[in-house]
């Protein structure tokens, strides 16, 4: 079974610190009860509009 996957769009991937990803993971677990379930996060840079 595949783990729940979340895509996070950011302006600059280099500025996305692992500790902030962990913070988001903990908040999702707290809000939706994913205790003991592996979560997958994909960090993507937002494409320039124009």
C-alpha cells in the first residue's frame, strides 16, 4: 500500500528546511490522525507565471 503523499509548492526548494517539513508532518499527523503511518512529502518549486 502506498503512503499518503503530499505535494508542497514553494518559491525556492533550497529555502525549505527539513525541520519545517517535519513541522508540517507533525501538524498533519495531529490533525488527521496518521499515527504510525508513513507520510511522503514532495517539495516542488512553483513555476514562474508569465
